[in-house]
C-alpha cells in the first residue's frame, strides 16, 4: 500500500512540475489600412451596424436560387470531401488528447518448454499493465495545440469550400438567367427579321425593292439564328455545370427558362480588419501558422528525456488450478528514463525545419490577407464602375431604339434602302445585348464581392477567449 501511495504521489508531482518548451503563439501582424479605397460613401461601422448574413444569397430575393442553395449544401461532392476531412481532423485531435491518459493493457498466455536435463515445464500467465508518460516538457500539450489549430483550420477550409461552391452556383445561375433574357430577345428579334424578310420579298415582287434588300434581310435573319443557337449551346453548358455543382448527372437536371428580375442588393463591406474574422481562407492560414508554431515546441522537446511510469501485476503458475492463487501473484512498479545522447544533429535539423515551416506559413498568411484586400478592392471597383456603365448603356439603348424607329419609318416611306435598316437594327440589337450583359455582370460582381468579404462567415471564438 505504501508503494502505491508513493507511486501516486510521484505521478502528481511530476505532472505539476511539467513545463512546456517552445515559443508561445502570437498572431502575425500585418498592416490592413483604415478603410477601402474604392468604397464610395464609406463610414466607420458602428457596433450595431448590420453585418453580412451567412445566408447572403437571400439578399437577391430569388426563390429558385434559395432552393438551389439548400440543395447544393446537401449534395455537392466537394463539400462532402471537406466535411470528411474535417471529421478526420477531429479524430486526430482526440487521438492526441488520449496521450494525456495512461494506457491499460491485459495479456494472458501459456508456454511449454523443456530441456534434456530438467524435462518439460509449463506455465500459465495472466497480467495487466498500466503505462503512463507524464508530459514533463509539454510535448503532448504542444501536439494537442497543433492538432487543435489544424482542426480549426480544417473547419475554416470547410467554410471556405462551402462559400466557394455557393458563389460559383450563384454566378452560374445569374449568367444562365442572362442567357435566358437574351434568348427571349432573340426570339422576338428573329420573328421581327422573318417579317422583315417577308415584307422585303413582297416589296421586291411589287417592284419597289431591289434584290440586294432581300439578300440583306436574309443574311440578317440567318445571322440572328446562328447567334441564337450559340446562346442555346452556352446555356446548356451552364445548366450542365449547375448539375455537377448540385451533385447530379446533367441528364437529371434542368432549369426551366423564366423571366427573373433581380436587383443588386446593398452589401455591407465593413472594415478591412473584419476580413480577418470573415474570410475563411484567412482564418485557415492563421490557424496553420498556430499549428506550425506548436510544432516548434514538439521538435524542441526531443532534447529532453522521456519518463515512462509502468505498473504491472498478475498471476503465473505451472498448473491451471494454481493460476489465480495468491502465492503465485506478481507485480512490478517503476519509472524508466530514455534520452538520445547523440543523433548526428538530427534533432537540431528538425527544430530548424519546424522554424522554417512556421516562417513560410507566416508569409502565406500575410499574402492571403493582401490577396483578400485586393479582391475586395477589385470587386468594389467593378460594382461602382458597372453601375455607371449601365447608366450610360441605358442612354445608348434608348438612343438606339429611337434611331431604329426613325430608320424603319424612313424605309417604309421609301427614303432609304434596307441595308441602312440592317445596320441600325444590328446596332440596336448589340445595345440590347450589352444592357442585359451588364445587368448580369453587376449581379455576378455583387456575388464576387460577398464571397471576397467572407460571405457572412465568422471565425469561431477560441475557448480561452470565451472564458
């Protein structure tokens, strides 16, 4: 009993005396700036200001898009892959934490041996072993710290994958709806060109038009049919891309064409410093730095001896009937120290490797932050510029429509030939398509800005901060 008390006291004292080698982690610093250069009307965010929501796609108020977003989270295979990797990181953390506790093993066996002088002997044996390695130098604690940071990095990677897939789906959806609008425009245009060709042929038969006018009308119609077919091809490809995003074979997915009117929402950009919490890729890069910092401590702990405390007890006897009798019991208890004396510089090399790995990930983290800032600035420029472009394009479209009406009136009055009509109609059609394309570009730029801002995701607050 005294030996057991001594053993427990030794365990407690060794545990309390343990220290943690290696540098404590501090987040790498980086200059972010006080505001975005290209955010018009920027004001400093207030504590109660509205933030970007996690279900950011609802800002566009499109029920079809909302349904597709619900479906993509369930069926997308890229998201499923990163979810599995996240569960793997959880298991690795639990495995590391298990090193804090003793391992208990049991074994039983039977041996039979003999020699020329002593004949044959046999032995029955059953025993249990308890082994524990106190974390004297913090190797296990640093390992758990590294795995915990890796788990948080994996969580951020999963969030980043979800955001990327959602952003891609929304951009594909808006581009497809833009093609739907262009196809409706071409349906009306082709029908108008058919009537124009028929009218021109009638005028030719009546002797008031030339064969050149008929051929010009026929060329115009067939060019429109060709462009219409190209739009159908591009729409089908976008529909196939959406099917894959939704985890379906293209043959099992179709999105009916329907008129959709979606306005560009107001997007709260916030402050540059908020990107550190709202961008999953930044959070993942920062957690990778924390994990690398902990690995320095793991490498440094190799310079210190390992202490293993072992207790074993059981029974052994030469006959089965005596197996569990008290006189045949045995036990052992004692510590064991192990330390590498010389390894040719391997430990120092591993420490240098860990430090270099940490410095490399610090550079990756800072580059990730700079890239994120650039992306936000780029998409703010896009939104601001596209809004102005759309305004000027609308003025051009109004002028093109007015010019087309006047040209058709002149043609009906016999003042001009049909070639002049073709030229004006081509210009008007290009203006219509440009206007539709700009509307889609603004919606896509809004989605890209939301993704660049992190999509409303917030980095989890570490437990030590919550406490």
